[in-house]
């Protein structure tokens, strides 16, 4: 079923005729999934003072209907494209015609090419058609946001998997046709920086949107939280096996809440198998898919947010958004170092760092967590909230807002003491 584009947020014109940044999306924007959260905070950091960012979102076909007039920051203007309910061919054309529908939505909203200062496109929406249409019609700098690089080992068909082929093709095009690249990690920066100006921007948060943590005393045990759709990238099996290897008296003091995956889905959506989990029924609660507000509430009641990933190419290239969100909530993290996490999480300060990604490593980390007292945990929680300022979108505005409109040549890794002040040039 088609409907007219649904505008939300501020009027199309920025104050005093200041230009807009255009951001493309095709997600449950603004808060329905990880990419929506990424683009929302990236859009905020890319919005120079006195200007507006226009997000044109092509709501995913076959999911829930778009929310009318969702709450948004005042600097963000949202245009939601009409949805379709046709067959496979209609859906294919719907995707292929996305850049043309974006231009039509801009015209309908009264936004002209001369009103725009730059365009930001996530890698998942980047292809030859999008590149050609936006360049010819808008003639503005195009920045591609890259948040992952898949390995063939992640797919049953390896290098022949259709998704893997599309992903690597988009990566190839971004390195050669985009004007600029925003990379979520230093590993991705190294991949792109020789060809294009590249800026490393990790997942961002709005630190003001998190309530102070209020978990129960550690005397009653340790509360752990895993939030996300695990897939094969997050080793839930290692977490569960690590809990199972605790001495029985200690195991009874641990409770794990899994948000994002239901018990009946866990075998299909993660590496965790349900066989043998009955003996841990009292220690593990599966919430299934829950709203973001519920996840934030669970973070506020947890002593540690957990993450175990293998040391693989895709884990080095990505950056888990759950880490900045946990730190912003004052919830220390229990994890192993992958990606750029060693720059932000120091063992015993913002959390506890595992020696590796095995069940024994996780068990040993849990034993350390169980040995903490409330005062030690509170120090860790405060350090986590301080570190979260490195991920706050406000810390990045001066750098990102200039970069996406063609100013500056990009930086390499961010300085954790002052995120936006890195002087390392990428090209």
C-alpha cells in the first residue's frame, strides 16, 4: 500500500537559509534497529550549528508500519518514503528506484539542490544507480558510512553467497566513487584511506539520554546483560558455557538476561544451542525482541554488559555499538578486546577485560566480577560514564560536520582524551 511521504521534525528550511545535509536511510528510523541508531547520532554530529539535517528514510518493506511523527531532535528533519506491498518484482523495482524517489520526496518538501551542502549514504544503500543519480541531480559531496566488512567464512556459500558479493561490490564502489568515507574502526580506515579521505567515527551516543544506573547490591549476586541479535558474530555459547563452568555455589549468584533473542529463536539466531540449557534455566532469562526503552531499563539494573567475539576480520572491522551504550548507561562491560575496544576499555576501570574468547576465559572474568564489592563497582560505573563522553555526538560535531561537506581531509584514529582533536591525516 502506498502513501504520501510522511514529514516529521523541523521545517525544510534551516534558520537564515543555512544549508542542509542529506542523509539516506532504509531502516526502522529513528530507533528501531542498530543502523537507525547509528545514523541518528551520526546525523546529529554532522549537523553544524544553525543548520538542519534532512533524513530521507525508505521504511523497510514487510516490517511494521512507519511511526507517524516520531520524536526527533530539533535539528533533524525526517521524510519517510511511501511503502509498497507488491510482489517480488514490485519490491525489486521499489529498491532500484530508491534514489529517484528520494529526489521526488525532496522536491515535494520544497528542498532544492542549492539548499544542500552534502550527502551521507550508508554502505548498504550504495550502488552504481545511487551514485549516478545523486551525482547528476545534486552535485554535492557524497560521504559513504561504512560500519562492517564481512568475511566469506561467515556465509555457508562463502565467496559465492549473494549477500557477501553485494557487500564486497558496494565496498569496492565506495573506495572508488565516494568523495569521502566515514569508517567505524581503524581497521576499515586502513582499507579506505589510501584511496579516499577517511574519518574514523565509532558508534555515537547521546549521553544525556541515559538515567543513572541503579542495580541491586552485589551481595545478592551479579546481574549480566546481553542486548542484541547475536548471530554468529557474538559468542553466546561461550558465555553460557562459562557460566556453567562456575562452581555451583558461585553459579547461583549469576543471572544473565538476554534481550533481542527469544529462547525459541536462540538456536536459529545465534551460535547457542538449546541442548543442555535446562540446568541453567534459573540463571538465564530470554526477553526476546524488546523496545529500546526496555533495553535501557535493563542496562540500568545490570552490573555488567557482556560481549565475547572471536578475533576475526569482521570483528576487527566492526565496532559493537552496545559498548558505547553500556558505558553511557554507567554499566561496566565484561568483554574481550576486538576492534578498537582497547582504546576505550581498560581492565579494572571501565570494565573487566577477558584474556580471550573461550568459556574458561569468561568463567575467570565472572569470578573476578563476583569478587567485587559495591564500592569497587561504583568506581567502575563512574569511569564508564566518563569514558562515554568520547562517544557523545557533541564531541564530534566540529569534525564530522566539516568533513561531510568537503572540509578537512579526515583523521585516522581518534584521541580518546579528546575525540574530535586527532591530527593524523588519512591521505
